[in-house]
C-alpha cells in the first residue's frame, strides 16, 4: 500500500519498508517510533483515497534508525574592492526513518 505523507513541510510518497532521510524529529533517539498523522492520500489505483487536505484517522508509523548531521554547507559573501568578506557554515540535523505501518 502506498501513501503520500507530509512531514516538516515536505511531501513524500512512501510504502512499508521505505527508508527516508528527513529533518530531525525533536526529542527523538535511535529506536523511537514516530507517528505521522498528516496523510494526504492512501492506496493505489481504484482503491485510492484522497483527503482534503488530509485523511481523518489515517496515520503512518515510522522507526527512527539514526540521527545524524548532513554535509557542511559553506556560505561565503564578498564585496569586491572593499576588503569585505563574510564566511558562515551550516549543517542540517537529519533523521533516518524506516516506514513500518500505514493505517488508513
């Protein structure tokens, strides 16, 4: 069974057993189970149900496999001929999750 879920401002098409990398869930550790209640559609083909905007009572449970940090992004700003340079870095906090069950 397929589902389209919305989590942390992004939409994903998932099925049971899929592994996703998403922004970190607050206060989650490796091994925790996370419930995602924003399900936009469930099913495939003629069995598909679509919400407006979400399906009431539908949820997707996922297990947090690990929390990690993404690649470092360097931000460098320079104004020519003025001696003005600014450097800043950023690393995104990420969670690797595995979709366990889809409840419609």
